[in-house]
C-alpha cells in the first residue's frame, strides 16, 4: 500500500501532489492508498476527501477519524484494472 504524505504542505502544493501521486498509483495498479494529511484544522483532510469523492476512479474506505487507527490519515481504494492489464496498455 502506497502512502501519500501531504502533511505540512500548503493547500495548493498538497492538491497538486495528491493528484499526481494518485494518478501514479492508478497507473502502477495499486489497490489501496493511505493519504497522510495530519490533524490540524482539517483543511488538507477536507481537500483530500473532496478530491477523492469527485474522482471517478477513487473510493473512500474509511473517512471517519473516530474509527481510524490514525486520525491524521484517510484510506482510499483505487478502482482500477489489474497491474497486468495496465502493463499491457503501457507497452
């Protein structure tokens, strides 16, 4: 499982990094990604959840911080084809 660290980044930097790394995870055939956004005021958490819910290839697994082991992270499932299929498309 890949972890995307956007903690301590400014909003726009975090959004760009999140988008880039989620697309890379999709192309690498990853199934789950953990977005580490930290706790703070919740700005990066809301941005990450908004991005995930508006993307067609992502699904929130656990977004409620009360039920997560780490309330500063969000678990996301990538709805993508298998690694083998993606590798055939890349070739």
